[in-house]
C-alpha cells in the first residue's frame, strides 16, 4: 500500500528540489521535471521525465 505523503514529506521534497536547482545553477545546467502522460490517459497514468542540459548564456 502506498503511503499518503504528509505536509512534512512534501516540504522535504520541495526543499530537496530547490537545492537541486541551486546546485544545477552553480554548475551551469538547467533541470526540468515534468509529467508525461502515458496510454491509457486515465486515472493519473503518467511518468516523470527529467531533462538536464547546459544553460544557454545570454549574449551581451
């Protein structure tokens, strides 16, 4: 049986995600985490997709 996340669990995951983004920024990369729908498109059938690529520097 899947555990129902508590507010503390959600806060921990949020803090970890923010730390990941800060570290990625230091390293000069961009990170995105998205949900990609899977067939059949019902009952929350999706999977996470994580992409990491170099940060595009702004041209002056």
